[in-house]
C-alpha cells in the first residue's frame, strides 16, 4: 500500500522544478517567503500563514475617509457608529474630509496626507476608493475597509475595477477588507458574557444577523468579519486568525463563494489541528443559488459536490439553514468533549421519545440500550409498565417531585451515555418548570452534555427564558431537527479531531521516479490513445492487462498467442473516446481466424469513420471482478479532484461516485468507498467473493499522485472499467482515457 498523502495542484507545471533547482524564488504567502520545506511537489505552500489582524479588531487609530455629520447624508450614520466603536475599543478617530473643519466635534484632516499620525484602520466611504487606497498605502496604513459596491458582483467591467484595486493593494503592505462590505466588523459586542465565544465570518452581512443575536440568549460572540468581495482579505484569512484566538470556541461562516480553494483548505486544516470547530452555510447547492451568489459578491461558488467533499475532508461542518448555523455553532462553542458517543432520550411521553429516537437514529446517532441493572434502577422511580431501555419514558408524574433528579442522575451515571436529550414538547407548569430546574442543576454537576428541546412556539415561559437560557451548561433548542443536527455535528467533530492527521504534513516535496516516465508521454492539448494512456498508468504502478499493439492481421494472431486466449481486440487512436459505441471493440476471441477477422473489421470501421489509428490492441481478457471507475478532473477552485465509483455502464446510469480533493490519505480513500450506494458489491453478493479493497485503495492513491505531479498537464483521466478482482488478486485497468492540458 502507498498509505500516505500527497501534495496538491498548481496551474504551472514548470514551477515546482524551477523552485527545486533554484531558478525561481520560493512562494510568497501573505507577504512572507515560504522556505522550500514549506512547499509541496508543485511548489505551493503547505501551511496557512496566519495574518496579523490584532490591530484590525483592536486598533489604536482609525481614519474615516469621507466622514460626515450633515443630517440626511448616508455617511453620517456610518460615521456616528464608527465614532462610537472607536471609543469602545479605545482608538483615536481621525475624520477626513476636504472641506469640513470638524465632524461631530472632532478636527478633520483635509486628506490622507494630512493625517496626524499612523493609521491602523482606514474606513473608506468614497465612491471611487482606488485613489484613496493608493494614498493610504503611501501613508503606511495597516488596514483599509472599502464599502463601495459596483465591483466584481456587477460583471466584467466591475471585475476589472476590482482587479485594479487588488493590484494596488498587492503592491503595498496594506491589507484590505472589501469592497462591497459593511459595518458588521464594528458591531457592539456584549462584554458581560463569559465562556468560549463564536467568531463569525460572512460574505453577506445580513445573513450573519441570526448568529449575532445569539448574544441575547447569553451566547458570547467575539468577532465579526464581513468579507464582501474579498479583493484581498478573504474567508481563509479570518478562518486562520480566529482558529488561533484562545477565546474562540467555534467559528461560524456564511460563504457564498471561495476566492481560493487551496487557501480555504489550508485554513480549515489549521482549525482542525487546533480542534476548533468550523460550521458553515455554503451557498451554491443549486444552479440558481450559485448564480445568485455570483451576482451578490462576484465569487465562484464551485461545483457543490467538490466543495462538500473538501469540507468533509477537513472537518468543516456544513449546514443548510441559518437556524442550524446558530444552533450548531453555539453547541460546539460551549460543550465539553464527549465522554462517550451514546445518546439517551428522556421524555415524559412515550410518543415524544419514540419520535425523537427515530430522528436521532436516522441521523446516525447511537442510542444504546441501557443494561438491565440500569433499567431496574430506573424502575425504582418510573412505573414498570413504561419503557426505560432508551428512549426513557417517565410517564410525567415523577418529574414533579424528588424522583425527577434521581432519574436524570441515574441516566448520566451510565458510562455508555455521553449526551442526554430531553424534548419538552410544550409547557405544563409546574412539572415542566421542575423538570427544567432539575436538568439545569444536573448539568452543573456533570461533564456530560445535556440538551433540551423547548417545543413551545411562544418562548416567553419562565422555564425557558430564565431557567434554561440562564444556564451556560444546558444547550437549549427550539426544534427537534436542529437539536439532532447539532448533536450529530458535536459527536462527529470530536471523533474527527481525535483522529486528525494533517495530510499536508505528509505531502511529498519532490517528484517520484514515475514522474519522469510519465512526463515523456504527455501531449499538450491532446487526448492520448488507449495504448499511451495505459503506458501512463503503468508508469505509476497501476496494473493493466497483458497486451500488444499491432499493425497487421498476422501480428495480431502472433500477439494473441503470446497474450493467451481468449483475447479482446480494440482500435487504438488519439481521437477515439467511445470505442464501444463505434463498434471498435471485439471481446471473447478464441481462435486465430476470429482474430484475423476482428482485425479487418476494426480497421475497416476506422477507415469508414475517418479515424486515425496507431494500431490495434490485442489484450488479455479479464472477466471476473467488480467494475469500478477511478478518475481525475479539474475543478476551478481546488484544482485536481479524484473520483471513484461503480464503473462500466453503471457509472452513466447510477452516477454512484464519491469525490475527494487532494491531498488525502488512505483513510479518506477508504471513506470514499464507504460512501458509495453500491458498496456492498465490493464485499461480495450472491456468492461472489469479496473484492480486493486494498488494491482498489492503492489505485486511488496512485492516481492522486499522478494528478498532483503532472499538475496542470493532466486535464482529465478516466479509468473505466477498473476491474477489481477477488481479495488478494489485485485490480486491473481495462481501459483508460487521458486528456492532456
């Protein structure tokens, strides 16, 4: 087995070799020169550099370019809020306006050049920000925030204007937030809340409002980064920065599009290394959503299946709704790691317990049956005709007296239980009040997670507003679905981080010996013949059938004798994509006469179809096994992606595939197989022997390395079918299509 992980994509196939031999400088990441040890085989950085954003969030001096205090002017309200924010963070504020002596009583500078001292954060309110940004760069300002819209979100002309803005920033040491951003970075955060905080990243400020209002429920927020069009600072920058902040318990993000897929993965890797959960809504599951997102921030949303796979690989928890975002982030920020992954459902109604148990089990949560000794203990306080195996039904009355707390403590004492969930479908005082009080009191004495679903649509009840929301230890939800989603994310996150090994740590820094052989086979901009494509596979140690390329009927007969009957014959040429549809394949040939006839038929069809052949392949016939497909394609955000799925004609009928973004290792390759709906075929069905999974995983990893080392030169690879033989017998690539970049 290869059993290791590999580097990732670069669009320039010459860069890695130039860096290695010293003819090019090493890469630069956020202004820092990466050392050769920080670069993968393609010459790209392996680790996210953390931008220094301390002075952005806690500046000593703030300039407001275009400040106003004139009533009725749109910039007046913004200036007023910035004055208040600067006072809260202890920063000096300097208004800048060419014709005003003062704004809100604060002396005004007429231009950036006349500012009285260095500026940490400059908020640019003017319509054309480019000249101001250039002036700020000359003045050595650290950060600029550009509110103006009309950039990449508007089309080609706006994108060109944004490119000019980004170029001006790139020539300086200035970092820029925006354009097309807003005031969310300057919100007033509550200082009276304690505990781990949520840091928020949004490309649309309004979409972050539900998370921000969690403060009203007692959940702390520490930062808000509204990234807008991301001409410079992007989601990945803030993700890396927030992951390093000791008071951040979780990062919540609303993402419309990614500026740089590789940068996002490196930032997610940094969060995963530190065990900081990242919860994200990512727009673009549908074509309509992707199109709308592009018009809002001018960002590329990317193929959703690829984005989804990339997030899973690096532990980013993807949710769909803003309500799920706030509930899941809040739970992950505050809850301690689980002692066990078992979930107990405790209710006063058998119907409620059964309903919730169905939802939890369907979501993949484990509800272990409590042992007989524990059930006997619970029946001391719960009538014997009620179920206490899990879910636990107390019948109602025990929660109203001393028995309620005894039941809760007994459930929490079971070592298989790490999470206790109590759905309260509606208020029924005084019993619901007593139940809430007992749950809160128990939460203070245990390190296990207690969740409550308060199902009342009113939400003004004392038990909810004061008792449950007043507890920093109980996680309170309003819906069954959000509770299940959050608890599943909680269990998965801690499983993931406990086993996480960064694939970037194991990425190769130098090309393998296979690379030199493969490089000679590539034909820029062309499709390889099947014979050349199989030579490429062979160079990377991927097994192909015994075969010979022949150019005459007599040579075909000799080749068949050497390969061994029965044989398969196929036309081989660079312009042939679908041989079967054109009648250019013959299988199961068992005699010399059949081989001669097949050779004449194949060459006649090729002449009729005006197809240039480099010859006819005479191949070993491999009959028994499971047909799979393994391929490589190029994603505009992430570069090469690797796909595995059911092959042969099934790939077009069932579309049963799984995808990963390099780098990934053996664990992820095996997880790809587990995601397939037809996974059982590999284990053997109806008397078929189990397939050689180790060989299949090895092919996936070798294909990954091929894609990474050949970089932008390998536009597409399709091994179909890859015949996976019985356990211990390997896997054979029966056909392959390769398009060169």
